[in-house]
C-alpha cells in the first residue's frame, strides 16, 4: 500500500479544514442547503432516510491493519458500531451526526484516509482487481497506476463539476477482475508488438438505468500517456455531456449519441495537443510510487504445505472452506483468503467494529498487516502462509467470517436498499436474507455451483444486478415493492442480463429463485456447466415458462 | 462601482456589461455577450474603450480565436457552480489559444469554488451577492499544493517533486 509523504498528508489535512469550515458555515446558515449539498457530496456525505450517510474511500480496496482499526473506531465512536462495505471497495456509515463529520475526517486523516470524491459529479475512487499484486496472471501491479490516477483525480480543478459521476477501473492482469467494460473508463493493461506496456482504453460502459458495455477507443495507449489521455476524455465529456437530464448525463450516453467513432476522433484531436505535454507521466514518478508501496517480505516456503495437506485430509468443513474461500497466490507456500461477509442473517457487506478489529488483528498475526476489500463486498487477507490456514480458519469461524460460500448463490452482492438509502424503490436486505435462508443447505449450494446473485434496490444499480448471473432489481409499483428478475448477466466477459418477465412481489422472490435453480439443474449437461452457461445455451424460455406459465404465481401487471 | 477580485486583490471594476452598441455609447470599458459581439464585430472592435466578451457556459471559445488579441476581458458565466463547463473553457483559452488577457468568472462565484477557478486560469472574479469578495478571497488559499497540471502551475507535482 502507498505511504503518504508530507505533501500527501498536508493536502488531506487541508481538506479536513476546508470541510470543517463548510460544515460550520452551513450550520450557521451562511451556506444554503443548495450550496452545501454538492460540497458535502464531494466528501461522501449524504443526507439519508434516517440520518446522514458517510462514504469513506478505500483507495483501490487496500487497507492496513491500522486503517481497519480506525474504521472500527469510527464505527464505535460516531456510529452504531457498524460499517457497510460497498461494491466500489468503499465503506459506508449509516448514522454519523452531521456536525461530527469533520471530526471523523480528521480521525481518518491520521491514518492517511479520507472521504474525498466518494460522491458527487466528479471522478470517484478508482477501483481495481482485489487480487492485485498477488494474482499469478498479472502483467503489472495496477495499484501503482491507481495511485497515480488517485493523485491526478484528487481536486482536479477542471473536473470537479462534471455532468455526472465518473468511475474509472484499472485491470493489470490477463483476466478482467475489475469490471473494466462497465465503467466510465476502463483501463486494461496490454503490451504492444515490441513488448511495451500500455492500456486498452474502454469508454462509456456502465450499469445504472441504461446498462451498456463499453467501447474500445484505443487499443494501445503507452503508459506514460495515461494522464493526458484521461484529461482529453474528461474534457470532451465535461464540455459536451448532457446537463439537462441527469438520467442522460453519463459519458455512455454522450459516446452513444456522438457514435463511438466520432467520440474517439474528438478525444484524439484533443489529446494530440496534450500529448507529451507537462502532464506526461515520468518514469521517476512510477518508481517513486512503487518505492512508497509497502510490499510483504515473503519467506521462502515449500510450494506444498504439509500442515495444510494434513488438515485437508482430516477436516471436511475445512476442506470445503479451502475449496471456496482460499485463492492461489503467486508466491509459493502462500494463499489469499476471502472472508465471507455474507453469512445468513446479516446484511451483505456489513461488519461490526468488533469484527473489524478482529480482522485487523488477524492480518497482523497471520498476514503482513494488509486487508483488501472486494467489490463483492467481502474482505480478503491477501498473503497468508499455507501452514497458517487451519488456525486462521478456526479464528474466522469464531468471527462468523468462514461461511464457505464464495462464488456460490448465497454470496449475494446487495446495495443497502430501502432500509437505508433514500434513492431506493425497494428493500434489498430482507430479500437477500430470505434467499439465504431458502438456500441454507451447503450440500445443495455446492450442487448448484458457481452463481453470482446481485440485488439492487433501484435503477442506480449499486448492487450491479445487470451483471449478476441472476439479477434482482427493486421496482416501485403503486407504492408497493416489486422485484424484476434478470438472468444471464456476467461480469467477465461483461454481459448484461435479460429480464425474464413481469416483476414479482417480495414474498415470491425465494420461490422464483428456487424455480430458476430447478430449471437449471434439469437442463445442465453435467456438474460443470454453470447456471450462466445454461442460460447462454438454452435461452430464457425454459426459465420464463416455469415461472410464468404455471398458474400458482400471481404477478403484477407489466 | 462593483468590486472585482483581480488576481488576489480587490479593485473597482471599470467594465460595464451591455447588450447593444447604443447602451455602450458613452461608456469606456464594456463587456458584451458573444452573440452581440459576433453580430457587429467590426463596430465593436472599432470602439475606443476596452472591450470584453461574455460567454455563456455552453459557448465555445473557439469562436473568439481570431479576435482574442483585441479583447481585454473574456467573462465566463457560471449559471450554477455545479455547471463545470466554464473550467474547460478557461483552460482552452489559456492553453490552446494562449490568451493573456483577463479571464473573469461571473455568476455563481463564491469562496468554495475560487481555488479551482484560479487553477484553471481565471484571474478575475465577480463574487455573487450572497457572498462577499473578502470572504471569497479566503478560498484562493484552500490548498497549499496540488497534484495536477494546471494553468497556474503547468508542471504537475510529480515533476516538481523531482526538481
């Protein structure tokens, strides 16, 4: 993880002072609600259903144990002892008192954290692969570029008031684990014929109201040009993106209306002037960031751990957990461990202060004091010696983080939904819980196999329902909560799910899930064909027919 | 006379915004909307006083490219501070057309946007009625350092860190 220098620290401290002043001026009436709203949003502060909601940035999903202890401290001191990890690798607090938010930001600054640009119509937290730095198929460590982009985007004076929010994802590996096709800009590392490193630049993808897979506007951008190229894209968007209708203001709509070819031409023309200018990245800067990244000092370990082998033979639940929740590591003798924040009965992504402290301690005890946040709303201990896996498993079991469901149906991705969010049409959490309860049998879950289930409480699609193998979208029908079901979506390769039919009521959702699974199990060719593969092969019809052509289900019209 | 922030000091503004040649008749220094300027360009340029052109948020500075050497002021309007198009317009004026005259922010201009405006090449500010120029001046010093390339400091921090 990147360590601040004196200047990085000063900038964050000055932000705290600025926000303290803005909050005071709002509380004394000097700043109106209309003035304060965009200013507080640029610090991640929403006014929500019950109280303000504060979204704290976890840049590219990396935390030190010290930082996680601070997040626990904030949950305990200013909130109700809870935090919610989001699909964009951030954390949200649902009950912070408005007047205490400057103090929260000051506390965060002491551990090199902030809430800068976690909301508002600006460049948001840049996200990446949660296995960055430890994945075997990595060409570059994307976190170096994420940090470069974090600094570039922090208080970028030209792009603080864009037509709409702007999200960038960087992927440094062969496989896309950063969802680069569904971001405003996706940068996917690649090499040219001569072996130089660069990025494929994907623009205009996104979920939300109008889900679109992005378009490649440049097959190869040498790494030193990444910031001038971003400047060019953002400038075209800032000048020409729609501002008259917030539902048509994202860059994807501009790319579509201009046509990708025209958009690309405009960007290239703008870039021609910026290229090789002062914002060109110098190799010394990449080296400086690299040098400030704390890297684990791995021990030389045998590739196969005898302790692990013995435990796998002896302990069936451990073996199951190992199969689902432990990932291969690029360094011999190590593994990455996913902590499931999705046990039945807990809102997906929620963690208590006690749990956060405990995870931070485990990171110190068994890892190198580092924790990752995944966009699937789980936590990851990236560098665990295989010898330690049995002991870590027991500790995680005690904490409730050892549910062996990573990649399975109950590893549900869900936004906070109508219980907390004022934008939501419907609740997400009770739906997730009802599904988890229905599919509580581990043998059955394993039989179903790999399945991504995503729930969003409204069209804004914070739960990324479009790219779930099964997606559930909350809709409002005459003041009632209903749920629209899509199937066949996928994160990589990026595919948007298709709607199976009219939306269903909350009580019906678990039944519908069961019917979808029944059809899948009947249709699949052997245990290795995943749900999403069956949908791709047989289409929607068998699923649709089972749910809607049978008389027992009353569906809402339309 | 309206108070204007010029650079980082308060001055009296000598310019008056007018809508027609008739209105400008007895005034030395005037600012005119882009469409009015374009419609009677020759007459406006033939006047003796100083001349400025007023751009709406969506106006394209390129229209002025040939005339910039004759203009003392380009004023860019912010109908709301959340409409950020004017930031790009100012940068293009400075960095693409190399305009050296006064670039003036007008409209929804107050303390909390001053820092960004100055970084994008604005060097004059007409502060909105609900804020004071004295208060707005404080906004210029919000941050002591910036990461990116800007009109004020073209070299980004990573080049200056090397120096």
